[in-house]
C-alpha cells in the first residue's frame, strides 16, 4: 500500500500547473503561489536516488525560485533521508498516514443547524478557502488564484465540501485530490473556532470520503496533525497505515 500511496502523490504533483521532473523526482510547481505545501517534490517509489540527483533537485528548485522541499512515504525511498540531510535538508515532521476503505467508513450524522454541500460557485469556493485559512491560523483573505486552484481540483475529479450553518455562514470544510489508481488524499479538514466541538470535523471527513467511494475510489488516505484530529479520523473509519516524511532546506 505504501507504494500505491506514494505513486498517487507523484501523479498529483505532475498535475500542478508547472511540474518539473528531475531524475527520480517529481516537483509540483504552481507559479501563482510560493506556498511550500503546494510547491514540493517527491520521489518515484522504489527509484534509485544518488547525491547527484539531490544536487540537481535543489538546482531545479532554485531555478524556479522555490524552497527545496519534499514529502514522501519513507518506505518507498529508505536511503533518501540520509542523502537529503547531507545536502543540508532538515526534517520538518514525521507523520503517520491513515487509510479508509468502504468497509470501514462510518458516517456520523451532520450536526443540527448545519448542512454539507459541494461548492458550485466561486463565491462558495472562496468561503471554503477562507474558513480553512482561518481554522489553520492563516490569512482569511482569498485570492483569485486560490479559487481557481480549487476549481481545477474539482474539475479534475477531486472533491470539495463546505459546512454551512442555518444562517448561511461557512463554518468549515475540506476536500480530496482527484483519485489516482482509485486512491485519493483527503486534506484540509477545517472547522472555524466558533463552530468546533460539535462533531463537524467528523461529519465533513466522512462526507468527503463517502463521495469519493461513491465515485469509485477504493482507498482514501490522510494525515493527522495531532491527537484530537487523530481521534476524529479514527471515529469515521481511518486506520494507521504508514509513515511520511516532510523535509526541506532551512
């Protein structure tokens, strides 16, 4: 399963507006943002990697005026971390990723006074992104490029869901990448602070995952950022599966 997850990341990065292939690496680049969580690289699963490959990778990032950074499933490139460390990279985080399949999905009820829907207009997409930015401690201001990025994700077969209160306020949401080989990453699950601890995160996660499975996805995966989110994901049927590394040049 590790190789299947890793290959899905490779393909998703190749779908960025300006991808660059460097030896065994795929760099996903988006000229509209310098965000490191959008512009990063990953190795092809099982590919042999040399110090020269890492040097070429860094040079490609520098040429694109982006911070050299990678995310990958560690078992798919077990010797890579040592090469990256020797080249000046520093570990940002080590995360366990979790998997869900149709047989394990549990769908809790949507909390009272909220509804879950897929954004169909740019104003709804902007509201979703703004809620995510606020929930993660970022700037709630949303650019046209941010909205276009989400629209492209949906047009490519990805999923987006927003939670809306009875008064029309967007309380949170999340999404999932377009499936690759029937595998999709769920990400950006967010609930704005005033609406937390009502079960919205579980409902949003389950709804996104359900939509993926109804469209033919076989495996959904995500990462938990802490114990609280871990519990949320386990409640809807996600189970620990493997390790991923985040590493970048400081």
